[in-house]
């Protein structure tokens, strides 16, 4: 029985190592500056709101993700990439001005609601990215500013 377990463990180790060679393209814009970016188009945005949005939202909702070392380990890498892809389909801050006025208004309402109800940033994200977690004061700061944008 021990021999079977050792063979199984060896096979699983080889599969784990083989899977590490699959590394999909990263969500990285290589320093590109977007004239269509949400923050760039809201010049009166307070610096703290800007910083909070970049820290808590931009990793998933922009064309540039600051990956952590563990984001390169499969299968976590595939899960992170799928999450980023899904997030960017809903909202990509780098493409803000390409959205219609109606969509921008809907997204601002959605962002505000998601942050107020603490659905965003997602708890699965803040579990590993502690600096992205928003406290009540930060939530109020962002939602008050978003309220003025409506």
C-alpha cells in the first residue's frame, strides 16, 4: 500500500511541475498611459480616492495587474487570469471614456453600490491583498466622491 501511495505522490508531483510551464500572457500594459483612463479623466478626484481606487480596484479592473509571487504558481495563475478577464469585461478603468455616458452613469452607480455593500473588493482578493481592503472611512470617502459624479 505504501508503494502505491509513493507512486501516486510522485505522479502528482510531476503533474504539478509540468503544469507550472503553462503561464498565460500577463495582464500588463508595460507602462502605457491611457488618455481614456477613469482617474485621468476625473482631474478633481482627491488624491486619497485615486490611491484607494488604484490599490483596491485597478489590479482586476485595468490593463495592468501588479502580480504577487504566488500569482505565478499554477493553478492559482489560471484562476487569477480568469478573474481579471471577467472583471475587465464588466469594467475596465483604462477604457472609461470609450463607454457611453449612460454606461458610465450605470457603472458609477454600480461601483458605489458594490463598495457600500462591501462586495468589492472581493473578500477572496483582500484575503491575499490586505492593503486593498477598505475600512468604513475609506468607503465613505470613495462613495461620497462618486455621489458627486452622478
